């Protein structure tokens, strides 16, 4: 299952990158994130492995994130893994002007279980909506004057 989303952000690419690249900021757009823990390598660098713990209602789950590419400030790619799917995410930041950046994500889910292979196409719009909401929250956060302070 694949999808691509784009969102213009009214900040320079450098500002967008700095905000995106700071793990302390992630909870501002991934609101169900409970814990971000680097378990191997240098956080944010190719080869780094991190566990991301999410809490949704009474359910808590862990996703493993592996950084596959870092080309500052224009690209950051990860592979996100769990028992049900491998999910590659390619983040591209395109400078539109001095104070505007286009954030493009390309997502590719490879489902591992028969159940997910069967229902994946039917729940695609839920995955897309979740990504859109996270992107919108990121945009709101980075466009705030205090975003670069890491608050």
C-alpha cells in the first residue's frame, strides 16, 4: 500500500529541518508518542535504531524505527517495523522560496500478516488521514515563533 502527501510550510527549509530533526519536538505532532528511545547508533543518523512507544487509549505498542537515509536538509528516510508491517517513509523538504518549504512524504506499507494484507487496502484512508493530521500538526508547530527553541 503506497501513498504520497505534500504540504507547504511557511518557514525556510533550514527552520523546518531543525524542527523536524529535534527528537524532543516529535510529541508536538505525534501526540500519542509516549517514549522515543535510541537503542543503537547515533540518533537521526543512517543506521540508527530507535524504539517509539505509542499509547492509544488503554493500548500501548512499540514501533522500531531505522534511519535509512539522511541528506540534510532535503531528505530523511526511515523504515518503521512492527509485527504486522514494514513501513518505509521518505521525507523530502523542497525549498519553494526563502520562507516556504514543501514537505513531501512517500509512504509504502508492506504488510506481513494475511489479515493485514486482506484489510490493508480497506483501511488505507485511515492511514492517510493519520499522516495528514500529523503533517498539519507539524506545520502548526514549526510555524509558531517558539518552535525552534525546542519547547
